[in-house]
C-alpha cells in the first residue's frame, strides 16, 4: 500500500491487529529514598514512598502496539496464583484482551521487582520459572495460536527465555503464518536463537547476535557485522535481519540491500524496554510493507525516545510522529 505522508502511515497503524506470542511478566517497582546504611549489613536502607506494577515482557510489546494505535492480542501462559490475578487486572486496566492468556498450576507468573532510590536503580529481585512447557500446556498454547492468528496482520515472537516459546511452537506458528500470508517478526533470546527459520524479520540486539552465533567481532566495523549477519542467514534463513546496536543505532538487511542508521543523540535515562519498542514499530512497518529505510529509521527513532524515560515505558505515538515528521530521510523514502 503506497503512502504519501507519515500521517497516513500512523493512521494505517490503527487498522492493524497484532498477535504477540511469548513470555509475559509483571514489572514491579518500589520507589523510595536511601539515606542510611543498614546496621544489619553494609547495604543501603530504602524508605518506600510508592509501589507500582506494570505489564512487562511480551505484555510490554502489547502496550507499545496499543500505544501506536494498533490492536494487540497476547498469547502466553502464566501461573494460576495471586500474581497471575494481578497480571489479569493489569490487562483489564489497559483494556488489553486476555483471551489468549492461559493459566497453569504448573507454572508461576514472572515478576521482576526493581528497587529505586531517587533515579538510582538499587536492586532487582526476580520471581520466575524457565522450565519447558508440559505436553498439555504446549497443546493448549498452540490451539490458542491457531484460533487467534486468523485475521491478524503480523505475528510477533517475544522471547525472554522463560519457557513459553520452544522450537515446536515456533516452527508450527511460522508454518501457519506462511499458510495465512502473515509476516512473522522475532525478538529472540539465546535458548531458541536459531529456531526461527523462515521468519520475515529477525531482530536480535548485538549481544544476542554474538551469543547466538558464538561469535566475537568488532561491531564498529560494518563489514564484520555484515559478515556475522550473513553467517546468521546461512544457519537460519530469514527474509530480513534488524540488529539493534545500542548507541550505534540499527543495521537492517534483506540480504540484497543493507543499511545502517546511527543513533540520535539523546539524554538517556534507562535503556530498559527499548527492544520492545523497536520490535513493535518494526512489526507494524512489516505489516504495512514499508521500505527498508523507513522501517529501520522509524524503529531507530522509537527505541531512542523510550530511553529518555526511567523504567520500562511504551512509546508515545504523538512523540514518535513529531520526530518522524522532522526526519528528512523517512519523508524521502516514504514518497519515493
């Protein structure tokens, strides 16, 4: 579909439906002040001012999708316990459907609790499991995916290595998506890194690329980065690879054309959640069949914007739109 303006692209986001499959979690925050050292151990004492729970993991990707105007459908497995109930309440509060969420007594809901004193991140405490799905859980999840995929415009795999995704689920879903003509976008982790053969867009960050391929290379050298991506495609063919390079921006290739866009200079407060934003924007661009250049730079802009906020936060659509309207490269390649 051709677009004559950035505004048309952002309007088109609102018609998209996105299936997000993967590990969901609760991001819990404890805010306070640290004014003294504990007499019990050489650690700071944090006096609590506020507590907050937010949707995290694949659920934060759903928040980003929703914030951009599209409709997210989450598909995952959580624990059948109090934290699981809290997760459902958070979904309800954000008006995100829970129809794809399965409760299991065999699992616990992942909760990442961060303790912050002022702007200082003092401690993180994780409550989680990363065990494999049971046969019953796997069948139930795949049934949900089959039922929910029809009518979706793009599927996102959001892997945090907590066990919801495995090679069988991944391959069956990619095959299903190919049959339905739905693009698939991947935000991988180490365990299933090379299980996504045939995906439309594969988006690791630099560390994940090195760990997944067991490679070391100078990422400042684009030739070495390109060689690593070629090795990735030799091991696991995908249509496109989008590598996020932190403060060096993004690299995107379709194995014919390759482009690198540097990061935009910003005041960075927290990089948490930037990958979720990048994969969300890239997926919507994939669903709209936007050019390589627009997909890369719009994702690059969004990832930088969320880093200006403390904690995991979804992208603000209007902020991204205003940045895009000022970006000559996006305007040029959108209308060419």
